C-alpha cells in the first residue's frame, strides 16, 4: 500500500479517484486472468461441477456465494485504495488489520 501511495503522489502526479478505481480494476483483471490460466492449466476446472453438486444447498446458492465473495473482495480493494488515496497507507493498513 505504501508503494501505491508513492505511485499516486510521485509517479502519476494525478490525484483523482478515477486513477484509484482504474488501478484496482486493472489489478483485479490481471489477477483474474492469471487465476483462470492456472485453473485451466492445472485441470481443476473439471472438478468444479462436482464441487458445485456437493455444496450443501442448491447450485444457485453456490454460484451466489462465489459471486458475492468476489464482489466483497473487490469492494474491499477499492475501499483500501481509497483510504490510501485520501488519508495514508498507514491508516489503510490499520483498517485492514482491524477488518
């Protein structure tokens, strides 16, 4: 987070919330792509259907759990970067530890 703050203030020299959102979205897109490559390269994608069927509730509940967990993680990322942008990385780290 300290590197993010340095990037915002010194390297980019632009301090708008749009930069923060772009940074989080691009980082999320890259990590999602890398995760999908790993999922398909390892062959784990074949076991996803069985995992969904073994879920205690129905398939829709499994999908909703995965979707809401991913959405919550993105919301947390945007919030933490917003704190770095508005306050400081030290405060953002403190909030992250408490959370």
